[in-house]
C-alpha cells in the first residue's frame, strides 16, 4: 500500500509538471475524508480603523551617515581599528589614591602631561596610545588635566574622601635627574615614596605618611640629594614643592637649586635643611 | 632720620659748601630746587635715600627730593634687598616658614633659590615683577651680630642680646648703637632641653645633675639614677648660641664648663636622631628639635618638676626658655622688611610658629582648677612665713579667675627679661584691640622665699604695680573705662619651683595676670 501511494505521488508530481487537471485528480485521491462536525468560527473584536495624523507626521529623516562622514570616521581610527577619540577616566582608590586611565589611540608613543594640585608630570603613551597610572592625591577635590601635544586636552574631577588621613609632600622637577626626595622616619611611622612620570621628563616625587590617630608622635626627616651631572652642573633648575596635611595645602613654592658647577660632576649634594620636616605632635 | 631742610640749614650755617666739586654718585635736589646735596648712594629702600656725604651718612625722604646722577635708583624697579643672618635655630625652619606665610598673606608668589643647605634667597614677586629678595644665611648668633655690625646683614637672627664686646664693636665701627632702643623682637620661644632615647629610664634631672652630666663629671648613668652604663654626650658646636646659653645658664652657676669629650653636631636634627637610637646617649638640643628623642624634665629637691611643654615655655615656668629674636640695626630697613617684622607678631604668624614646632606668644588662658599641683605645693609650704589665712585669701581671690599665659619675670631687681618685655607689648596690643573689654585683669605679684615674708610681699606688690604701669603706658590707645586693671600680691605663697637654687628663685619671682 505504502509502495503504491509513494509511486502514485511520484507519478502525480511528474504529471503536475505537465497538466493541472491531472494534479487536481491526484490531490483528491490523496485527501483524507473531512469530519462531519461543524466548528463555529471564533468571533474577533471589531477592528479599530487606523488613522494617520497628518499634522504630527515628521518628515522622514535619513539616519544613515553621510558618505563623507563615513569616510572621515574611517580615516579617524588607528591601526588597530580604534576610533581616535582621546578619553580620560579616573576614580578614587583607597588610601587617598587616584586611578587614571588615558587612551589616545591615534597618538601612540606621544608624551602626555598630567597636571593636578598645581603640579605636572610627563608619561609616554604605549604603542596603542594607552597609559594607566595611580597618583597619590594632594587635594580633596582633585582637578586632573591631561595634555597631549598642543591641541588635545581632557579634564576630569575626582573627590578623594579619605585624604584627611594623610600628610604628603611633593616635589615636581622639570627635567631628568631631579634631586632625590626622601623621608626617613622612626620604625613606628610608615612612609611611602612615589615617583610619577618617566625618568627622562618632568617628574613628581611624593613622600606620604598616614595620619593614624593611633600613631605615636614623631618626626619624618625630609631631605634632597642631588647627584651633579653634566646635565645639571651648569644651569640652575627650578622645581616646585607642595606640602599637604589632611587635604589642606600648607606650603607651595618654587624651589631653585643653584648650579653646582661642572667641576663637581659626580659629587652628591645633600640638602637636609631646605624642606621642613614633617612633625607629628601628640594629641 | 634727619629732616632735610633742617639738616641743610645746619650745614650751610656752619659755612660748609653745600655742593662738592668732586663728581659724586647722586645729587638730590629738593622739590623747589633750593637745596642740593651730593654723595654716594648707600641704599634706597623704596622710600628713603641713604647717602654717604661729606657730612656723614644721611637719610633723606625720597618724596621730598629728585635724584640725578648715575647712582640714582630706578624708582619703579625698586626691589627690597634684605639679608637675614644668624642662628640656624631660626634660619633652618622658623624664618622660611614665616616668609612663606607672609608671602601667601600678601598674595605674593615665592621662589626659593637654594645656594647650599644653610644659604637661600627667597624671591617675592607680585603679578608684575619681583618686589623683594630676602637672603637667608644660617650661621650662629655671634655671626649674626657680626654680620649686622659689618652691615652685611639687615636683620640678625639671635638667641640672646648682644654682649659687651659686640656692643662696643658696633659702636666703634659706626654701625650704630646695638643696646639702646627696642632692637630685639622676640618672634617665638624655644627651650633648651636635654634629650635621651625613649628607652632611657632616667626621665628627670635636677639642674645640678644636668650641669654635672654635661661638664663630664658624671661618667655613668648610675651616678644620676640610671643603669650602670657610660654616659655618651652629644652637644652642638661651641660656637652655637644654644651652647653659649647652656653654659651661661646651667653650667656657670655651678662653676662648670662643657666637657670637650662630647660629640659635637652642627645639625641638631642629626644630634636628636643619633640620641634617639642610642639608649645611653644624652644630648643638648632645643624643644623644636627634639625629633624622635625624649626630653628630660627638670626636677627640684622639693619635689617640683618642670617638663619642657608649650604651656610651660610660654609662661616661662620652665627654667630654660630660649627666646628666638629678630635683632634690627639702628638704621632704617626697607618697607617690606618692616612689614615682615610686623607680620611676625600677628595672630596669623602665631599659627605658623606653632606648626613649625616652636612656641608662639599668643595669649592663652588656663583656669584655676589646672593649678592643682601648685596649690598642693603651696599647702605643704604653709608655715609661719605663709599662714593658712594668706593661702585662703589667695584661693578666694583667684578661684573664679583664669590665668593668662602672659607672665612677667625679672632679670635682676625690677628689670624685666626680654621675653617679658615682649609680653608687655603683646598684652598692651590686646588691650588696645579690645580683647579684654568688660573684663577685670589682676596683676598678681609673687616672690621667692629668701628673707622674711613682709619685705618679699612688698617687693611682689611693687613688681606687680610696675608691670601694670608699663602695660598701661604701652597701651596708649586702649580705653581703660572698658577694662579694669588692679594689682595684688601673695609673696611666697604659690611657688612654681624650689627656692633652694638661683634658677628656682628666679622662676618664683614673677607677676602673673589673672582675668575674670
């Protein structure tokens, strides 16, 4: 039986191609008998007539970018396919630190100047135009500005809520080989030291001490040591010094170190008295 | 300053030529052209010319004259040049901190040019140009005076007033009188302290033990109540003002001098750091430079003990206070230098002084209840000289009053010491600005217990009256209808220190001020 039907279907199909009359006959032969019950049709709700409000209709806008924009955009991506837009992101971290991410995909290897709290340092962007860094905050509300070349500038603002728990000093130096800033303290006083920036450019050195209410009184000695080199022996150099206590700037001034003379190349100058020591009094 | 016209008429009447044929540096002519004087310009301070003429050095008001000649200063480009020289106790931290505060208060900007660890120039600028250059040389008190006498410094940073030889030298060099006039301005207070490592068990020494220790008589800590271990001494160099002051006030009264065996340190920071690390070391330093070492208290045989605290230095209850002074010459300083000196006595400067680790002279109060220790000593001292009734009177008089930090002490007889002289002005200024309006100030005189009680009482009252009169005189602009001043005396009733030593008696001879 199955064999008869399948051959019949095969025959029917081959015939359909030639005659519609034959097709009707075959189809009827294959149709199952219908049940004899009648099922009422479901009643549908009446259709609301659709009206077009002519007045509200806005002209059709072409949302596709213009061809020139597409070309421009394609031109404004870097070799890795990232659009050239420079972005600056920052957020506060514990211990009054600030995380900074800079992404300038079309400016690989360029120097970026990062300024905050009246100080500035330089970093180099990577091959992909990115750099990430972490800064010790020097003000409660920190305005951060980055500059890449003469045209690109981005700014952001970070609120550092736990800055009142720290005392910090910072020394910005404009060139290679800054006087090394160091803080020596007794064992019970933890001191952290940070260096921001690439050694070949403008740097900021920071000495930081947490103001823990449990901390015993004591003094952190601040000093600068400068190694006399061929680069710094002949000309006086000017840096900038900032002292911050619990979010308040206590001192800020420019600091010029006189030229030591090129006969002193290789010597080290120890400056112990120039910077005021950090004194933590007992409460 | 000599008035121009008066000077001129004087020299002309004497028949001297008013102009000289020799080519001179500058020629100053009065506005009406009637008077002309020539000479070499010594200085111009933005207001006054100082000219070396054939009649000697003259100071002339710049507003009254016009200047001609190659030596004339550019009036619009005047930069005040001021040199500070003297003790590193002030040059290292205090003066730089004060300059920075002065700069920010006057909306100037600052650049510090560092020549070496002890030599810097502070360049003060406004938005237009450089206004002043303050050169700072950290040396010693003696060198500060020497520089002042040689006119190589405009302001000396000193820990003491000039000694006889310095005053004579100033006189003979023609740089002016160093003694008369009010040349010393106490900017802040510090204290001479002996320091040990935190672990050292000896925490207090009598003045005699201190003298014996630093003279080298004490070789083992066991001699002064400690472990049997050798004492290692650390001191500043013998040229330092601190060294001189310690010899004068601690060693000389016991006819001793500093041992040559002590380790000498040019830097007190270094001294404190080394002592802090060595349990058997003892060092001589200042309260501001205690660093991480522990200061030793000074004890007396009768049980009194004085710790070198801020409060005890301010009231001079600690015997070894060290006033830090700006000493000015008998010549006019540039306006900015005078403004800076004025600033150092302001409330804004007081804050900077405290932050820098020194003791300011701002007037503070402590209430009667904090005097418990002194009252306890007073009770034990009750006897025929101080009857109980007298002590009761003292308590009744003072119990509803507060003690001002301003205390007056005397060098000899009724001559006030330098810190107390500054206190007269401080109190007078506070009266003039109305800080004590509606209050009653009681000047309470006290004496030591040497000799019979009645003359001591009379002397105490005389000292109290003297101080009150001086304050009244200094506060010319005060409205004395608004504030009540009175005197009282309690003789030897409330000692601050033991009377068996000269320094103890000096501490006890005082005038306190109690306010209600």
